[in-house]
C-alpha cells in the first residue's frame, strides 16, 4: 500500500510540474561538442513575438531567438527545454526559479541589470509606434484623449509611459503582441508601442498595421539572454561563447537573414 501511495504521489507531482510549463512549443537540443553536464536547462520565452519567436504554418515554434538558442546549444553541447510562456510569465518563471534562463527579445536596461545577468547583446532594437492601416493618427500629437496599447514589462511600455503625460493619452496593457495588435485593429486603442523589428516583420506579413513613429535615440536597446543575478553563471558563459562562435562561422548571419530578408 505504501509503495502504491508513493507511486501515485509521484505521478501527481509530475502532472503538477507539467502544468506549470507551456502546454506546447517545447524543444530540446544537445550536441556532440562542448563540455556541458547532463543537466537540462529550462529556458523560458515568449509565445508570439515574430520574427524572434512564433509558430509557423507547419505548427513549428521558430524564430531568431529559437534558432540562435538551438545553434548555441549545439555549439556548446548543452541540453535545454524551451517553454513558451509569454513575456511576463517567462520573466516570472526566471525570478521564481522555475526557469534557468530567458530568451524573449528582452532589452538590456539598467533597471533590469539590477535583477538579471545578461549575455552579450545578440540583437539591436528600438521602439516604434504603429496604428491601424489608413488611420488618421500620424504622430504623438494625435493621441490626446485617446487610448494606446503596450505590452507589459517591455521597452514599448516604458516608451509609452514616458510620453503619456506630455501627449495626454491613456495606456491599456497586454500580455502578448497578437492580442495587442487586434485591439488596435478593432479600434479599442488607436495605436500600439512595439519593438521596431517585430512590428516591421508583422507589417510585412500583412498584420493590418503601419509604423508612424520610431524612437531610435531614447529607446534604442540591445536584446540579451538573461539569467537571475548571481545564478547559472555556467549557462551564461556557454551562451556568450556559443554566440561568439556562431557569429564567427556565419551561422548567426544566416539565422537573422532567414527571418528578416525580403522574400
């Protein structure tokens, strides 16, 4: 009876742990090279943040972040499980110890560096504002008395917050880009603040929006892979070494071109 109860308890615990992660979009990678241990690292990421992470028409979870992580893991020989949770949830998983690292188009900022250790930058980005295609909104001056959309915990949200008092608009927050875009298209909000490469990709794919402003000076920041401050130094070191190697051998450029070059 004790043995039966132990097995049953173990099964319940496994189901509970599984429920904490993503229900889909998981991946594992390993390599013959490198010198990593047998540990499988849990890496948290966003759900839809194309071209950095998204599900393609073959129901495969792909993107710049996804492919860079896979290439680095292969180069360094470590195993990982990628959990697609959404940006806010990915950061929460990192802070709670449920994830060892996060790669999710995460901007390296002074504020975040107080809580996380970042890798070397793997992509440079800046913030833009987009509106529904054909909208009368052409700039910040047109936002007075209106609502705009931003994604929780992002540079886009920081940018919107820095402008809202000057231009007299309110902000509605979202957990993912797709829902935010839809809110703008339905007219509940008149504009959204987003990372420029992400919005540019969406526009090229016919998301129904258009870019009207860009913040290249005040909100231009690099993306980095993050671990909790003072933890997983070995993982961070492998990421940096792998990033250096894939840049040197051309793999990095191939990955970026795959998702950003005009078809």
